[in-house]
C-alpha cells in the first residue's frame, strides 16, 4: 500500500507561547478553520451564531489530546501539545524533540516576555525551525514593530516581517501580505466573516513597498544565492521569496513574522498558510540518529518508509479506550496488531490499534508510516521515552538517563 499523502505534505508542529499570549485561542481557531475550511469566505449572517455554537459544542473544540491531527490545503498538520512549563522538564524537551517546527506566539502589547525567552532557547537547542505570530493586534498599545525589535534584542533572532498590519488596535482589520503583494481585509470579527483579497490601497502603497523592499534585503543578507539574484535584478520573484523564506527558516537563520488577532478571528488562516509554506516536513529533517543498546555506536536512519521501523513514545494518556501511547514514527511502516520490540524493556509486544486524534473525534488507521504521529492502544509495558522498533533492527532513540539529548536532526 502506498502513502495516501506524501511525506512532504506533513507538518509536525508545536505552538509555543508565554502564558496569556493566546496559545489556547489560536489553537482553537486553527482547529475551527481546519475543521470547517469549506465555509471560509462564505457569510452566514442570521443563523450564524447558532451554527457556531452548535459546531463548537459538538466539536468540543479545545485540544485535549497530546497530539491533534488536522488538515489545511492538502497538508496534514499534527499539532503536538507543548507543555508551557518554564522549567527544563523532560516533558518539554521530549515534546520539542518529536516536532519538526513551531509557531512562536507573542502578545502584540507585551512582546517578548521572560517565559518566551526560555522556550525560544529550548527550541534553539533542539534546532526547531520557527515562524512567529504577533497576536492581539487589536489590543490598545499593540505594536508590531516593537515586538520585532524585541525579538532581535532579547532572543537574538532574525525576524523577517512577511506581513504588515492594516489598522491598529480597535481599527485592526487585516494585513498586507508582503510576499503576495496584496491586502487581506476582514469584514467583521466573526469566525466565518468574509474577507477580501485586494490590491494594496493607495494609503498603504508606500509603506508596503518599503516593507517589501526591506523583506527582500533581509532575505538577501541571510542567503548568498538570493543576494546574487537580488543584486542582479534589483528584486526577487515571488517564487524566490517563498523558497528563500523557507530556506532561512529551515536553516534557522531567520524567522518569518506574521500578525493577527486570534480573538477577533483575523490572521489565523494566513498563519496556517505560513505553516504549510515555511515549516519543514519530516522529509526535510532527513535522518534520525539513535544508539545501539550499550551506546557504543550510533545508528542513523533515514526518515523513510523503506527503512526498518522506529518510533518514540512521547506521552502516555488514558481515555475511554483505555491507555493510549502517543508515538512519533521516525522510519519504516507498521500495521495494527503487528509485533514491535521495546529496546529498553528488552521485550516484544503486540500492539493493538492506531488512532489519529482530531479535535472532535478519533479515526482508526490500519498502518503508520515515517512521519506519522498517532495514539496506539494495546501496549502492556511502555513508558514515555521508550523506543519501539523492528526486532531485527533495534536502536534507542532516547537515552535511558534522559534528559541528555540523543536525537540529532540533519
Ligand atoms: P494562553 O494562556 O496563551 O493559552 O492564552 P489564551 O488563548 O487563553 O488567551 C489569554 C487571554 O487573551 C484570553 O482572555 C483571550 O480571550 C485573550 N486573547 C487571545 N487572543 C486575543 C487577541 O487576539 N486579542 C485580544 N484582545 N485578546 C485575546
């Protein structure tokens, strides 16, 4: 059986934020828009409020699961719950390890706060590519530029604004998309509010041209091949900008920055587009490195279906189906009811069923492949941090004396 979706279309991401920056609200909106994306752009005045209430009650729309699968424009997005602890806990580190990219959310008024610094540095340590989202643009005192400056000063980051806010505070109505060179304006604050994509209005033309120029210059500074094209042609094509932004994100040289107001339902769809455009797929990660049982040799696996199976258990949770083990599959394939080897426990186990966890339901899948994140039933003896793998090709993905890092991405 071949893949239903190519590995390049997967995004395994986390959302990191200082408490109160809007992680919950943004996540809820992501689940809403990925669940009802067919409605976007249509207006449902009149019965709309009722529709949303019923929708939300039915969907129980907050993340209650360690990983939630949703889809956006042909991409499968697995959102891994990143605990917001300030401490360097094993749980935070492990969650950073199983994701390939992240959204860092900042509050447009308070900007980079102490806790955002801690998480940012943890993400640096695990080389997690990031895009940034400046939320709460509707609040009094919101300042997009100041947050960008704080990212430089406090985080040593290289922010690259790919949007400009249109209006501020109460008047925040949309964004200028600097890559597409157009305006996106919302008509109202509701979740299903219609939005218009138009050429940039006269009022914003100059500011947008300047910001666009600045974006291209920054890209050229961060990447030599782009610099050549930029110097030769005086600008970059849209394709070059997309590819350049993706490249500097993956190489951790720069961080595309967007803005919005999740609460007012503005900006989250663009954020999802940016996840698809700029954050890596498991294929970009390329290889995963573990060790043999006595740590005397390292074992390198390609992130591919035709490699021996390997996966890391990153969370154990219970629900109505019993104990669930959340796993990130790094290589190979595995069917439900097959046997796997737990290296740390030195024993084989027959697993039960695989489930993809969605905002409102779980769907059973019969087979998992490299890049997948699923919940598994049937394990008798696993703990978080265990590696499960093909008995014929054992490896350890995490040291048993965790938290020393073992997984390296190339
Ligand atoms: P978390 O602690 O990061 O998960 O933050 P929440 O999503 O719970 O948001 C914290 C508070 O900020 C809540 O009262 C939200 O309603 C509010 N909030 C979230 N996003 C926005 C926004 O875009 N604008 C405004 N004005 N408030 C927001």
